[in-house]
């Protein structure tokens, strides 16, 4: 049975999410996010990757991010910063910016703090959260744009992407729009009510919301686009990726992989490199290291067992490959991960 490669990656990198504050602003107001490292330190210092999102549940606002055009958000819209780029959100009226880390302390794991700011005018209410991963899987995250904004419109939603080139948008199919709208309603209800299990529910709901937005972005990609998400949709390379993820411990070669996907060796190698920027075997090596980290963190066997599960015939060969990729041998990396988890 074919592996769902996106789900496979999200399991390995341990995607998790949460709402870390709700906000009520009154115009004029302006809130500026600090640099990604500082913002990540506020949220979850041990994560290798943190994305941020804002759901506008009432009112309007303007969103600025670097040299990208200013976005107008309306009630029901969601904006996601997949790479945590610094950004500013403000009322339609000009105001001096206040940095987020000046109004938000370290969040409590069992409570959703509320932030208030502004001059007493028109009100805007937000739910603000983050998604984090214990491992940064570069092929996926590098394929995401700088900004994703989901707009609510009568009867359907649109997903708009800004990635440094030209913006693009596409309508979300009605069934997906309904599903995303339902998830959004549950998220709003949970974030604005103090009930037992609140934090756990918000975590799952924000993860579902993020995955659905990524899926819709993936389906609006054009045939000429490159990157990991585009590769998943390619008939030849997508099949090759599914095989590598389904059987990472198999002694793959480009010839063997090309035979399995009914393509010539040169055609597969060229297409794979064009879409992903690396060869099939280099990609496989990187994926094996991600799997190894997951297994080491979960203490899923001794080093020899883990080496075999990720495709290495000997423990010394695995040790060399792992140390080259991470800077530490597997046993030392496992101890470091255990200490970080305990802290």
C-alpha cells in the first residue's frame, strides 16, 4: 500500500500546535513580531522549526511583512507565516508599533493568556498560535511560501500565497471549505472558553487547520513549479518518493528506483533533481537521518536495531553517516535529546 508521504513526514518531525494567546485590540493599535529566533524562544526553545498564525475573529486589520504588499484581513481570515518571518499587524489607522515580546510573557501550558492593546476605538479580536516541529524537514518547509492567507468569502474560501515572486490564489473546493470552516469554529470556541482539556484540543485543532491549508496550497501549484510539494504531485517523482518513504531500509539505487517507477535512470534522476534540488540517493540519506532521530528520541531499540531499520547494514556505517549529518554520534545525540526532553 502506498505511503501518504506528507503524513509520514509530519509524524517524523512531530508536528504539534497550540494557541498561545488571544487578543483584543482597539484602534489605533500596531503589534510587531520580533525576529523568529526570539519569538521561538518565547514559545518553544527546543523546537527546530516554528511557524505562526493569526485568526481574525472580529474586525479588520492590515498585515505587513518585509517588502511584500500590505494585506487586508477581514473577520474569518487566517494568516500563516510558515517560516516565522517578522511581521506587523495594525489597525487601519496609523499607530506606533509595540513589540509582541513586550506584551506577552512566557505562556503557561494550561492557560491561554489574553493580550489587550490600543486606543479605545474600533475593535479587532484575534486568536494567535504557533506550530512547531522537533525536526526541521527542509524539503517540506522550504517549499512553503513566506505568507499563506486563507480568506473567507460567501460560500467558499480562497488560499493566497506570497512567496517573493508573484502572489497567487485559488478557490478551495466546497467540501474542503466546509471542513476548514468547521475546524475554525471549533478552534474559536475552544480558545475563548476555559474548559478541561482545552490545551490538548487546541493543539489538535491547530494541527488539523495547518495540514488542511498546506494541502490546499499544494493543490494550487502549477505544472512548472518546483519544490517538495510539487514533487509529490509529479507522476514519476511522486511515485519514487512514496517508495523511498515506504521502504527506507531497502538497498536502493537510482537504477532500482527507476525500474520501480517505470522510468529511465537518466529521466528519473534529472526530473528528481529539477524538482527537489538534490539526487534521489541524497534525499534518501537525509530522510533516513530524520527517521533515525525519531527512533532515537523514542528509544525504539538499540543503535544496531535502529541502523538496520533505516537502511544501514552495520552500526559503524550508521554511526559515521549520523555523525556527519548531525555532528554527534547516535548514542550522544540520544542522550542530548533525553536531557532536552527532561528539561
